[in-house]
């Protein structure tokens, strides 16, 4: 083969090799461009998601600020309806213009005739029998916050009209052996060494230690008090020994007896009786009233609330060991009122940045209207 022919053959191969190299380089460049573009888009989405999260968090802070001067039962309009709050850092009149905005609401009323919550050992809860209506119907607010001044006229006591029932049930009733509740109230390793179930007469020193009824089935498991928010309270008649358990329910150890229908359950109703505690100048101070009569004697603007405190050790002695009492489920019901607030506020807050959305939900316990549980626990 001549040198001239060989030269022409090698020259013919350079073109497809060059085209191939260009194609490979183009593919690499296109891939890198796609990766960079996707990375930039991903970074943008992350930034927008973060911004949406902080907008939602800002809504929570605004809601807490609005609640700072309100009472139990306060709420705004629900998201998706009328009266919820809006947060927009750029355009308050038309929040959709920039694509950056937030929205939030506060909910605290059940909208049902009954609801159920939990009471844990050593916990105290407040059940509001009123609601704060100062947020009702507020559809416009500066920066999305209701800044209207709170007044006592915003308080509206529920019109229960003699219809209120609060039922408390031990949650793990099935593991308690089907025997009456037995609690070592003084934590000395034995149960019911004093009291009406171990010797006679009542109020005896059965174990000869110089104290009467320091551990018995007549000890309170839960203490309750009804507080009108203005210095007048209704508390249990001291001691659980009484002739009419239905009328004088003190939520004592002996009240939580299992039955086939309501295992380890007891109720507080408007017929439950207590003692009025008030100022010495109050003619009702020291008198005995039912919960229903106490409620009827309050003003429509009184922030009436029922307070519960789990005071006994959370252990049931079965004879073969102790069973831990995890919680008590309490159900608040009234057949004529669906406005009984929950003992908590729930805040829902959404943040939006373009097509990114972040949602946050938190539940908080409100302030009580008065001092909680200033009574003394007396074991009998």
C-alpha cells in the first residue's frame, strides 16, 4: 500500500471520531445542566418550604399572643370558613398576590353534647362551664390578630338548666380483678387498716397506732371543686363517710366499685352536694348546696369552672400484687348544650410560599380563672 493511500484512510477516520467526542461532550454538558437545574430547583423548594414553615410558626406565635388576654372557650372562625386569621408579611389586603401568606385558627369548643378526656395520676384539670365569646364574629383584625379589649361581658356561662353529667371511669378496669378498689393511701404496705370495712364503729383506730382512719375505703381518690371565678366555691363535704352516697359523691375509693354496666365508674351530676366556701360576709358561706343550685345562683357572666385533682396513689392492691392505675377517662355531657369547651385550646396554622405548604398544630392548656385546689387532703 502506498503512503498516499494510507494517509487518506487515516484522514477519513478523524471525522467520525470528532463527531463522537462532540456528542459525548454534549451529552455530559446536558446531563450536568440538568443536574444543576434540578439542584437549583430543589434548593428553591427547600427554601420555600422553610419559609412556609416559619410563616406557619409565626401564625402560632400570633395565636398565642391573641390568647394572652382571653379566657377559656375562646375561639376564632375555623380554617376554610369565616373569621379565621391571616398572616401576610407583604400584602395584608390581598394575601394571594405575592404567594407568601399564612393562616391560622383557634378552636376550643366541641360542638357536641359530650366529649371525653383523660385525667392522669397527680394531675389537675379544669372543665370550663362558660366560654369567652369575644372572638365570635370577628372577621377583620390588624395583622390578623384580634386586638379588641377583653371585658367581663364577653364571658357567657353555659345555660345548663339542671343538665350536667361528668362520668369518671378507670381506664384499665379489666385488669383490676373485679374487686372493689383498694388503695394503700398512706403507703405503709397494708390496706384498709382503719375504716368502716375493717372494724366498728366508724372513725376507729383499728390498728392501734393513735390515728383514726388513716387508710380506708373512705379516702378520696379525686377531689373536686366548683369555682365561680369571683371568690365563691363549692367543695365536697369533708370526708367520704355519708348516709346517701348518690347525693354526696366525693369520688372516693369506695365509690369506684365495679358493676356489670359501668366498671369502676362514678359520676358528678347537678344533684351532687357540697359545701359553699366564701367570705365570712357571704350568707351562703358554710351552707350545703347541690351543684345545680350553686350554678343557678351564679351570674351569666361568671367564669364558672369545675376542677378535678387526682390525689390518691395510683395503685390498686389485688391481694396478689399492685396494678398501676394509668388514667381516668372523664366524659362531660349535657343534652341541651353543645358549647361546653374543651379544657384546652387547639391552634392550627398553615404557611404558604408559592406551591409549598407547611402546617402546624399545637394544643395548649389555658390559664384558670382562679387559684386551683387550695383545699387540704384529709385521709379518713
